[in-house]
C-alpha cells in the first residue's frame, strides 16, 4: 500500500483517539496502519514522537506556550 509520511489533522486525531482507546491491543499499530493507509513503521514512528513530546513536556524540557489571559480559549485580547 502506498503511503505518504505527511499526516492530515484527521489522521492525527484518529491516531490519538485510537491509541487512547486501544492501548492494550497488541495489534493496534497494524490495525491503525490499515485504517489510515499508512505503514506500520509510520504509525510506530508517530507513536514514538508523541511519547517523546509528552515525556519532554512532563519533564519541563519542552516549555508550554505562554498564553495571554483568555488567548488559549480563542479569546484574543485586542488593544483599543
């Protein structure tokens, strides 16, 4: 099956939801690769990237964004 290393927003969300809900399934990478039209290796690489990001954030190696009040909720503060 041909595949692209680019991931759409929809593919990323499906991946994230599947990892959370099927974490105990030993065949989760194979099943997800088939659904997403990706290779098993691409799914495993994305998984490892997510694990790295989460671990880095938890260890404070990757700083969280410094949002202004309300900005994180889409309520940008505008100066008049």
